[in-house]
C-alpha cells in the first residue's frame, strides 16, 4: 500500500518560496545573495497597525473567534469595498481566512468539481493551477502576449470557453507581470462571462499598488449582474506590508461564502485573533504609509525597467501595478557557461544564482518560459547591485 496519496505525489512546492529558501540558506552560509525572489514588501508593517495588535494582546483578545472572522473586521472590509470600489456587501457575503492563498484554496474547494474547467490566463500566479487541480478542477491555460500587455483578449476568452467552463481567474494587477485591466477591458470580459454564465474569480490583492495615475476598477463594480457572478479574493498582505500576519478575505454570494465557512471550520478554524484586530486598523486607519510605499515602488520600477531594457537582448514590459517585472531573457537560451547550456528559464535562474549570486524566479513556473520574474520589493541599493551582477553574468555566456 502506497504511503502517499496521488494528490500529494502530484504536487511540487511553491517555486517562489523554494527560491527564497535557497537564497536565505546561501545567505546563512555567509554568501552575499541578492534576492529578487520574494513576493512581499520590504517595508515594516505601519506603526498604527502594530499598536492595534499590541492593544489586542494587552486586552486579552487571544482566544478563538468566529470561524469566518470577527464582525469588526467584516465591517471594515465592507467599508473598504464601499469606499474604494463602490460595491456593497453584507457580513454574510464576507469571509476572513489565513491569507489570500488560503482564501483561494477554500474557494476552489467550495465551487469546483471533477470535470470543471477553469480558465487561467498565462502568465499566472504559480499557485492557481495546483489549487484548481487539488479541487479536482481542470486548469485551462490561455497564453497571453507581451504585445497585449499580458492580458487575455475577448476573442481569446471566447475561444477558451467550453460547456465545461466554470470560471475565469482574473488577477489585476497581476503577479508576475504587473499588468492591469482597464474599465473598458473589464466591461468586455464581464459581458462574455454573463453571456456564458461563468464565474469570475477576481484576485485584487495588488489593488492599491498601481502607478502613473492608473485607476483600478473591480469587475464586481460594473453591474449588479456581474457582481453576482464575481468572487473577489483579497487581503492585507501586500498593501500594508503584512505578509506574515496571514489575513486574506473573500467577498461573494452568501451560498459560496457559507460553503467556504464550512470548509474552513473543518481545517484551520478562525484566522489569528490578533491579526484580525490589526487588520481592522489597516483597513480603516490612516493610509499615508501605503502612499509612501507605492511611491518608493514606483521609483524602483522606473529604474529596474530602464536598466533591464538597456541590457542587450532583453525586453521588459513596464508594469502598471504590483512590484514585479517580467523580462524576456530568451535570446540567451542556447548559450553556454563552462560547457553548461542554458536551455530554459530554470537553467538561467540557476545560472544567475550560482554565478551572479542573484535569485530570480523562472518564468516557466508562471507558464511563460521565455521570462524571469524579478521582485523590486527590495532596496534600490540591492536592485542596482543585482542588475550589475546580472549584466556581468550574461556577458559570460557564449
């Protein structure tokens, strides 16, 4: 009898976390590794949020809470949606979970069955396909192009829809590309989703991290009809530098949220009580620190995109949101270093780590092998040094 389930054997660990772990291991050995791997802000959690957490501890708010989150936090989330997106939800339409990843996992378990197809535009966040598969759904990848800013077009969406299609995953702004959909583009997607009666899973966790005056629009805000077919996955991690606090949330129909609540009750139960109190302050407290972080990210984005596009044979789309760049390094495939041939993004990422002591995440993990993902959620000093090392390393390939 086999020890492991087929499910466990088919899974591989998150590549972004694996790259980060390898880089940290090398750093622990005294090797100066510059990491572009981490998908988390390098800023500290704002002071007002930390104070709210300390207050919760001092007041003994350290016990179980309702499975799907405390009412104070649900009300703060409702206010956030009304304030920022002009969408109205009830408490019964909100669930708080242990991070955005946990939110998506619970959602997949709640709505997907054997044979359900889920459209996943590529490049995609690394965990979408495995989480769909863990729920017995079938991820259907649709390749997008750099020319179209890595966004699925209405025609590409229509071609991908079959009678088995249950949902489309929309990540805007996107990890790994930083692309984001305009209101006009979302209106066309909403029209197709309604006509084909499919759900839209809208991952909006990078909503606040946008540049150049871009106006973020939630697809759920377009009409009451599309709101009923939309499930929003969100969280406090990226906006408020709270990755370790593990608070994500989902907004959708009562039926779906109730099912997610049941699933959560049999797995994690409630998210951390202290983190919930901190998240209330994050959502309804001062937002000045967010503006400062986004300003710094914008300066880094401008620098890293400019530098990458000046490297011979490299092209890099200028992201409109999030804190990643997704440069195309494929012109270096086929070249070698010390008789080792670089044939794909994994080989190149290994080369960068071994030779340049720079950690990046291979594009193949996001469904796009010509590319590498670099996070600029790190200091400008490290960005400059890291790019210097990458440039020097590429010159060694022949």
